[in-house]
C-alpha cells in the first residue's frame, strides 16, 4: 500500500518544479528581472531561482503548516495536506500557468501585462484557499481563529518567498 504522507510535499515540490521550469525558460531566453533579492547578478537570477524553487516551495509550505498549526493550537500534520493544496494549486493555476501562457504568446511584454492581473488574483486565491483549508481541517476552532492562523502562515510564506521569487 502506498504511503500517502508524502503526497503533500510532492504536490508543493511539483508546483516548485513547474515554477522553476518557467524561470529556466526565461533564463534560457536571456531575460533578467528588474530587481533581485539576493546578491546574485541579475542575468543569472532566473537560473538560480529555477534551481531553488523545487526546494523552496516545500520549505515555505512546511513553515506555513507550523505557523498556522501553532496559532490554531493543532498538530501541523492535520494541516499538511489541506495547506499543500491551498498553496500549490492557486500558485500553479493563478501564477505559473498564466505566466507561461502569457510569455509563450507575447514574450516579456505579455508576461508584464499578465503580471498586473495575476498578482492580485493570486493573492486573493491564496487567502481564500488557506483560510478555507484551515477552517475545514480544524472545524473545532472558531472561524476567526482559523482565519487569523491561516493568514499568519500565509503572510510568513509571502514575505519569505517574496525575498526570492520574482
């Protein structure tokens, strides 16, 4: 019988790999971000980001599980699967896929236009999915505590992820 404990981390790692592949595509086409968060030359930033994202996304998910669970008074394992879906699926469907399509169709100009739409939609999607996942995984706590716990975990992920992800 397969061990299902690894499905949540596999999902977030797969999202990180897809996101990383997009970054490697941008790097291969010679693009660089206008701003970099690490002391790395801008022309190599997408290469580094593409290689790091498959490991970074599981680390951010792990952190979100710990923070959300701690504030909700629950075990992180109860939130592992729900938060993996809440973080990975919106990111894949509302960021990586639209960005890849926009870049494929319109190059960097298309990606720039898409980013203006994708960012706010992604944020709303992540908030809604995280709060809903926490509420459903922990029905015994109040809706307000579930929302605050989920938002705290999400803010930590967004702040730390924002240092790396362009």
